[in-house]
């Protein structure tokens, strides 16, 4: 239990009922924990009276292969879910670095995480079609449903996406699935960030439909192509000709990419999102040690000294972007959030409605709320 | 007139006197949206010219407790823009500038009164387009699309409005102006933009929208295929999905819908066949061609009686003209009709169509079916003759069809929204606590309840108290969900 700062043993519910009861039977503040792969992200969890371990809420509830939807308990590790879906030729089109570390579906939603494939598929906010969650007063609520297309009622899954366990505990999640591509290949192009930006413009400006484009501070640009086995070689060749560079990777270059995203224990890790064309300029101004940069998405993950974080937030904000701290070295202080968004009063009002006593996740949005 | 003259003067000061309409005759033009059965004339119509004026108008509403309803082109099909009797309509029709098209970052910034198709028109010179394509895209506005989280024929592959809007500038119900979302998919905090999208005008009014643009696909292949039964056409859709193909669109029409569309636009559909499928694939040429061959084989395997492949952009446009004209064309075979918008899990399409047919027969009414077969979104058109006193019966049947969709594990609405039309059906789909939490969320945004009141969530005033014994939700009976 990486954030278990409560003295009592963590609560470990295994179904919706015991989750609801755990929330009702506990007094005071509650920290919500998943697999612990992002326990240190965002604001530091303040000391809490109880920790709610969600990893017992595991397993598939229903999988309808022909409808391409799956309902799972929120503590299910996405890695395990992908393994279950694979024999059906399906997957959740999502590839955040910590999936392979055992991150749970609920944790990935609560932290608004996303990987390189966000270029095409977005984050889990774009793939969740229904949620069941428990509020701090024990209310069990549901929104969305089991069908991909659905506009009935408010889409409360969005509210939980990026809420870092401050608004409710996810109990069940319904996800939209995609066919697993028959083949995946990545072109590796050694280049500088500036050259990478030019290559990205070429790749996205043509008919190539890459599923991910990321530059890393190892000095390489990775361009991932997915699709049918029959067409992939021709598509790769066409892309390589357009770029005038690149070799098809034989090993998996994305493992190294994920390693960079995870950060370094003695540095702070900052997640950044700015308009893609502004990303190279922003990155050039930061004292980064390592970088992964989605030049199509505008999303980058960088490591830097903890004392540079405050200025980095300010620089990103000045470029119209957003940033959040993902980790800081033990004992170091660094602000988790940059300047507050204009909609902060709405966020506070939602928090006050759903968790008036401030039970869930105290400190996560410090100093905003 | 129940709006105080002092308040009218405040609106006139916030806008310009000539932009505040109080003439009842002119106000009547705003009394309904695309769901013409619901009509309420507003007291005043406000025509702001920019975001600051929208904010100023809402501040006056907030100060004086005047309910307000935002309105785009008024094409909505669920009564989401029906005015409130003692309130004002705030029309966004004059906020219609395309502020920016950025081909490098592939995005456009537009005002809410810009039509869906105008965005694509502005992006087209750069080889880009805006993906969500509701059938009304020539006239419906992006502000309305944001409010309704609009879909369209191509959302099976490309997603809905919510997947294509990066950020919105929004006037909150207290008149403050904020930005929801960011320049990227990255979020700092909960996804308020995502909550706002599809909230049907109940959480605020958008005054500026930043949308993603996609590159126009290199290749588009479209076919129109006839089948001896709806079930055979449904099997084709299942096999396409099972083959791992994500088509850009898969649309189905039944005999009546084909007849109506063909009569209206002569698009080359075969009159009299039980079912027609429109299948469209797009993407890189190599892949698109490979998968298109597979789709043709699947059609053959299921007894396709005629396969028409669009050989030119004009032929493709003709196929789509037939499909998109189907709604309006039904007017040619029936004096009146209701459009329904339920969703079922795709695998239950054949079952739901059988049951709709039986229900129509029992009610003595014809039902034409046009639907997005790829995602199970049905648009049954209940045909009736108001002059023959069939309205009530048709309305009842239409409502029962939507509720049948819920019973089969689906949704009341796939893209038209709940609005005023289906608010009272919401308890069929959601439990008391679910709706109460939605109400709490709404209250956080709009504590005074002035922003498009009476829409989306059922109220006792609107729907009557519904006491009586507890009835389990259908999914609960099926063991899919549990109620605690």
C-alpha cells in the first residue's frame, strides 16, 4: 500500500455492496488506492483516516464480443483485461506506460492517463461508455450504459476522469473495445526534436494514418503504424519514402519509451499538454533531463529537477497549456499544479455537492481545493 | 408580460434595444425546435452579437431570476430548445465567425452559430474536415452539437462531438465566462468539458468552440447492397465486425424507408426490397481496398440480391443523399410522423426490429426504419395521420419503442438527446439515486435552476409524481447490474 498513511488496515471491498458498505462504515477522510502505480501523482494525499484498496474489485462482469463492449470491476488491472480480450481479437485501444506495471482501470481513469495511441484513440474518457461509482455519502450512482452510442443523461464518467479519487470511487466501468490490429510496426528515425517536428508534419499531412508519433530524448522519433497484415508493408514503405528516413524497429522501441515516461527516482516528472506546434519551444525552455514528446498530440512527459517545477508550470501555462506533477523525489517539495483554471469555482461547487465533507482524496488538488 | 419592464431595460442595456425582441409575433418564431409538437412562446428573445453580450444577458437573468434557454439553429429533435414560458431565449445565431483554422495543429476555433458543415468547408482547402456529421449538418450549429453531443453516420469509426471538441468557452449560469478543456487532450483536473458536452444546454452556454480537424481520408469506398431480409443484412454487419473491420459507416434502411427516400430523391435504391445496407470504408488505399473486398464477399455470403458500388464521388453522394433524405422523405408516404432515437446493443437489432413491427401492427400504425446499424442506433419513424386522430396512439407507440430499447439493454437516445421529450422516460433507464446525483451535479453548476429548466431530468411538475411499488431496472433483472 504505497499511500497507506492511515493507521488502520486498508479496507478491501470485493464487490459493489462491500464497497458501498466500506464507505458508509468508515468515518473521516479516505484515500482511494488502486495498484499504487500512480500513488504519488498530483497533490500529495494528506493524512487520511482510512485507505480504500480497490484492487479486490477485480474481474470481468460481462464481455459481449459481438457488441465490442466489456463491463469490468474498476480494480481490474488493465493488463489482465487485455489478456482476457486477446483471444477474441479485441483490446482496449489504450497504451499508457503503467498498464504493464499493473495499473487498474479505475486508477487509469482517475488519473486521466494516456499513452502514445491517444493520437488516434484519445484517453479512457473516449473509451468509457458507462460507470458505476460510490459517493462519499454512500450513494451508488450510474451513468452511461452498455451501448457505444448514448446521450441519455449527464456523462458522469467524464467527471471522474482526472478526479484523482476526490469525487467518488469507481466500482464498475463499461468500455468500448476495438479490434486488435493484425500487425503493428514502428519506424525509428534518429533525429533532433526540431527535425522530429518536421517529420511529424509530413507523417500527419499525408495519407499514412499513424497511430502514434513520439520523439524521445534518446534522439529518436517513433512512428507507429497499425492495420491489416496485407497492407502494412506497403503503407510502411510509402511512409518511409515520404519521410526520407527511418528503419522498421525489430525489437519493441515502446518499452524504452515507457521507461522514460515512468521517470527517475531522483527527479520530478511533469506531464505537459500544449498546442502541438508550441511543444518544441516550451520543451526547449525547460531544464529537462529526459523527454517523451507526442508531437501530434501536444502531450509530453519530462523529468527535471524538483526546484524547476514551479517555473515549468508557469512556462506551460504561458503557452496556453496545462501541466500536472507526476512524481517528485522522496522528501522534495514541488507544486503539483500550475495556475488554477478559470473554471475552478465550478470544480469546487461540484466537489461541495458530491463530497461536502471533503472525505475523499484530501490534498490531491492542493492548493486549488 | 411577466418579465418586469425593469428587467427588459436591463437586457436592452446589456445588448442593444433592437437586439431584444418582445413582439409576440416575432417571438413565436422561436416557440419550438425540430420537435414541433412542443411549443411554448418565450417572453423575450435576445440576439447577442458576441460572448460578452451573452455573458451580460445571462448575468441579468441570474440577477433577476429569469429562466433562459440557449438556441442554435433549432434543429434539435428532442425539444431541448423549447422555451420556458416566463423566460427568455438566447439565440446564438449572430455568433457565426470562424475565428481560426490551423492546418498545422489541425484544429479550428469557431463561434457557436457556425454550422457543422461550414467548419468542414473552412477546413477543406487544407485537406482537413470536421468528423461528426449529423444528418442536419447543413443547418445545425456547432453550439447545438456541443449541447447535444451530436453523432452522425460516421461516428461508428470516428466518435461523437465529445471526441472532437478540445475546449469550449462557456458562459456559466451565473454569467461568468470560463474555458473548459485545454489545447490538447491533457487535463488538469476532472474533465468538465466532457461533462458539459451533451448536457443539453442545462449547464451553461458555449460561446467559442475549439474542434479537432482530421485529414480527409485518402480513399473512400461506398457500397449499397440489397438483402432478402433485415436479418440477413444484420448478419452482414455482425460478420464485418467479427472480421475486425471498423467501417466508417454502416447504415440500414427497411422497405418503407427505401420507398420514401427513392420517391423523394431517386438515389438508385431498389424499391420493394426488405433491407438495404450502405457500407462505407475509408483510410489508406492499400488497407481500404483489402477490407472492401472482404465486405463484398460477406455481402455475397448472406444472399445479397444487388450490390451497387459507388464508382464516382457523384454516385457516392447519391447513395448518401438517399440515406440522409430518408427522414424528410417519409413525409411523402405519410402526412405525419415521429422520429425515434433509441439504441440497442447491436447484436439485438433483429430482435428489436421484430418487436417494433409487432408493436406497430398492434397499434395499427406503420413504422419505417432507418438506422445506424454499426452502433445499434435506431431511428424508427412512426407514421400517422393527425387529421385521422392518430396522434396520441403514435406518440404512445413512439415512446414505447424508446423504452423497449432500454429494456433490451440499450438507451433512450443515441444522438437526439433527452430534452423535454424524454425527460419523463429517464426513470426507465436510471434509478432514483442515479438521477439524484445528476441533479446534484446540475445544482453545482446552476444552483438557481435557471439554465434550460425542465430538460433532461424528470421533475414532478413535468412528469407527475410516480409513486407505486419499486420496479427493478431491466438490466438488474438480467443480473447485469445490481441495485443496493
